[in-house]
C-alpha cells in the first residue's frame, strides 16, 4: 500500500512541471499531508476529503477551488498509475461564494451606492452611533465587514487613522480611513463602546447585560432595521460599501495600488471596478445627450 505522502512525492516529481506550478502544488498539498500524509490512499475516501475541504474556512472560494483542483489532479494521478480504481473526489461540486462574507464570482455584477444613496444613508445612520461609525469606517477604508468586526481596540491607530487587517489567505494589509470617519469612530468610542472588552465594536445583551464583540448577525440586524423603510436603499448590503469604495477610486490611483488597498488575490477582481466605471460613464454620456442642446441642421 502506498501512503498519501509517497503518492504526493511521485506526483510532484513528474517531469515537465514548471517551477511556478510546482510551488503552487507544494503549498496546496502540504496542509493535506499534515493531516493524512501517513494514511494509505486506499482508506482516504470521499467523505474524508470533503471534510478536509470543508474545514478550509480561512481561504477565499477561488483558493478553495485551487485546493480542490489539485487534490483532484493528485488522485487522478493515482488512478493513472494504477494505485486506485477510481478518484474519490470525481464530480465533486465546487464551493460557491459566500455572499455574507463578501465573496463573489468575478463576473458577478458589482453593486455600489450612488451619491444620492450615500447622502440618504448618511442622513439616516445618525440615529445609530455605533452603526454610523461602522458604516463610515467600511465606506472610507474599503475593508471587508468581517475584517472590521474582527478588529480589537488596540489594532487601530486613532492618530494616523489606519489599521491592519488579516485578509483572505492570512495576508496582512493596511487600511486607511477619513477624518469624517475618524470623528464618528472617536465619538462612538468615547460614549458608546464598552471599554472593558478588547473588541473595537462591542455589543451588550439586553437581558444578561453581558458584553461581547459585535457579530455580523447583530450588525446585519441593525443595518436591516435602519434601511427597511427607505425605498432608495432596498437591497443594499453592508458589503456594498466596499464596492462603493473601490468604484470611487478607480481612475484616481493605479489598479495595482487599488488592488493592494482592497486585498485582492487576483488582479481580475480589481479590474471589475474599471468595467463598472466605464459602464457608468456610458450611462452618464447617453443621459447627457438627452439633456444637451441638439444642434441639428
């Protein structure tokens, strides 16, 4: 019987693999080997591999697809070499983007807030000091909602208006926010944040009075409650503030700089915002034709 580690070694030693491909395979297979490297491949069935893939929760869905593709290729190799009769992950459906965590397919339409919607939003969020600080921080930093909710108070530099987050693939990056967002955040911290908790955004249970980190569910509930009776904001998500941040900055900075601010793994994800800006420009241009004088002969 051949172990998974031995199979992986033979798989990686195949002639003709490019260095970049080899490095990608090695980094993808290594976590799998740490779990099951000593196991004979005959006992690694579909359930084992599905559970392994399901536990890869700290990677984006595109990275998750790469893990699944490499595992599929590894076990196809085992079949080709006669070690197995069939591939245990053959035909396995790929993980879909988790919209609640801000994931999206690269060809999915980008939803952003218009200037009119933003003016309405900033008028109504004054009713909720915590949500006002959260919304302004999301809109002016471009950070993901999960990244901001994971922040501790000590993670944020209030003087220089910046904070560091751990994004997809455990990559760190700096995020920066505006003076207006700073004013809103400082007001929340001074009068509403619970100082005895480590989290930047805190919440208190109404019955037990226990203080905890603000969860996505609670933030989403506050958001929905605030916008539910406002027609112009129907269907808008907290994550769309991140899309708005990116759309506003296309053309004001290089695409690589925007990619760094957004923490995108693929430049193709960032390029979606260029497409949106071009589409928006076309709509505005066509609208202008209707409103400008027509100097026909």
